[in-house]
């Protein structure tokens, strides 16, 4: 980042930290994407709370940003296993913040699996959790009972600009991959799997680039929305999607993955989207869709794995 950009970020977060200074001191644990611009945000969190540890998401670590944060704050290694077992999670929190009031800042529901037992056994007080993503929102929503307040900003209107920009980034990166293969997006057929916030953004951006967009979603309301916006809705998939096998596996819960896939001509593949309870959605491949491809790879963007599940979700109260 340029020096003036860093200065602007620092000034912004300094104002935010001063304006929303907490009335009582607390300790925090911060899970974050430790990218190039993130140290300014980390410093703001550290100014408002005693930041016990920064836990960067494993695939989102900028080396220079990590080195900068490590100069003043503890940076721990993050994994799902760290908070998978109650004893392991409890030992970690006790080692960093025993007897203190704690706020957990989460990105992806990492704390969810053991939060109930940690809340009951922790020597300090678990004041609450802030969750930033739709993926994490679902993980906390799946709990039988929340032991402490969970503030989810995943479905806040403030996330709408981010959803648009993430969609723009996905389309940009996809186009870069295709150009590296000597191909272009314009005029190609594309299948967007999931017409949620990211999927709808991606579909609109692809359409603006002259792409023929088909949308898959088991939710009839979302299919209607896609149709009303000029896209072709479908319940047929040209790939085998499975959580337990197959040649391509989508993200476990949400997220975005892109793949150029060439369907096999010697058999009729099925789409299998596993959801809770072990049931699957098996839909035969459409021969018409295969013929329409004329031997060309179809661009497939998976934006929301809930699109392959018949279970609807609702916002946490």
C-alpha cells in the first residue's frame, strides 16, 4: 500500500476507536484476514480492548502485514482443530485471558463448536461474539442455544458493498484465469450455483460482460428472482457435486470456488449436493444443456452451497 493510503486508514480507525471507546475494559481475540491493509484495523481493536491474540486465517496472510503486527501483539496459528475440542479451546483461552471479560471477534464460526462448554467452564466471563460472515452466521445459528450474545453482521446492509466487490473480484480473477488459457469470457455460457448475495452479484457482473448466465438454486424464490432479472433459472447441473467423492468438491459451507469443467460425453452425470441428514439432491444432466455447449467448457461458479440444500435458513434474533 502507498504511504498516503496507510495514513488515511490509520486516521479513519483512530477516529472510530475514539468515538466508540468501550465504557468498561475487556479482552479480545481477533480472527481476521491479515492482508496488507489490515494492521490499521488490528491497531484500532488493540486501542479499544486488550487484544490477547490475533489469529490470522491460514490462507489470508500477507507476510509483511504479519511481521508488522507481530512487533506489538501476539499472533497465534489458527486452525479449526484449535476450537474443535472443549478442553483444547478452554486451555487456549485460559492461557491468554484467565479470569478476564472476553469478546471474540470471529470470521467463519471458528469458536462455534465448543462455545457452550467454554462459556460454562471459563474462569473469566465470555461477554459475547461478533461474527462477520454468512458461513459463520450459519454455524452459530445451528447451535441449539446461544450461551452468550452473538452479533452477526453477515446480513447487515453494510455488507452489501462488500458482496458487490467480492463478486467483482471473483469475475476479475475468473477472467484472468481464462485469459491465461487463451480464452475470453464474452459470449460464453456460465452456470452460477447459488443466487444469494454473492451469486446474484456475480451473475449481474458476468451478464455485463456478455456472458450467457444460467442460475441454479433449489430455492424457488431465488429462482424467481433470477428469472425476473433476466437470467435463466435451472434445477439441472452439468457436474457431479458431492461432499463424499466425485471429481470436484464445493466448499463445505459457503464460500466461492471456481472451476472450468468439461462434462463427459460417455455417461449422464448427476448432481449430488449433500445437506444435513445425509440426503442428497440427485438431478439428471440435461442433454440439451450439453449440446448447447458445443464442446466448449462451461464456466461454473459456486457461490453458496446452501443452493444445493432444501433447508432454508433464517436470521438469528
